[in-house]
């Protein structure tokens, strides 16, 4: 295996991100995203690249003043267990700190992976009631998953809600 880099995504990467995402959508591990959504969120993504090929990606979505989500994290099968996922999460956490976030959420089947990185399972509400009511208005599926709303539960069955407090 050759070396890889992790860098901010560019609009030219969106088709590659969708191609990485598609097998996970077909396996019902991740929810699919329309191209328009991916293009609109390209600034949230970082990608891992080796020899000009995208081998992984992940996104950081800001929820609130101090809270963001690691979402759409995936690595191509050929690059699993080579530190690519860890490198992507590390970059997303750096980006979160730069934005002033102190907590990151993820909804995942990969509990051990995130657990090794300091994420812990969370229970019900982790924001105060005023923030909760504001977040309800977002219309963002990830926010709705974070809030653990009943209508998104069919999409999240088997997933674990996890949270990490970021250090300085």
C-alpha cells in the first residue's frame, strides 16, 4: 500500500465521495445523499487520497455553538485497518477545535473504533431544553438523529449515539 494524504474536499471530489458512499448505502449502513446535498456540504468534508484515488472521507457538521457531528465517515475496503479512518477523524477533530467546538457527536455501528478515540455512548438529551427546541427547527436529518426523535428511529436501529468532549 502506498502513502495517503488527508485533505479538505473539493467540488471535484463529490462524485468520488458518492462512489465511496454507494456500497455502504446498498448495505444499509449509511443513508444515501443526493448529489445536490453532497455539493452543498463539500466544505464539511475531508478526503483521504492515495495515488490520485479517493480512499476515504468524513464530514464535520456544526449543530450548535459548542457541538458538531462526525458524519459520513467511511474508508474503502482495501484501506481498512491502515489508519485512514483514524487520520480522517483526527483531521475532523482539529477542524472542530478550530471552529470552537468542544463536543462531537456520532451515530455509528463502529462503537469500538470511536470508543478507542474517546467517544462514549450517550443516553437521552445532552443539550438543555432551550437548545433542544432550537435544534428541532433545523430540518437536518443528522440533528434529528442526535435528538433521537421517534420518526428517525427506523434509520438508526442498531446504531449507537456517542459523544466526545474535545480537549484544547
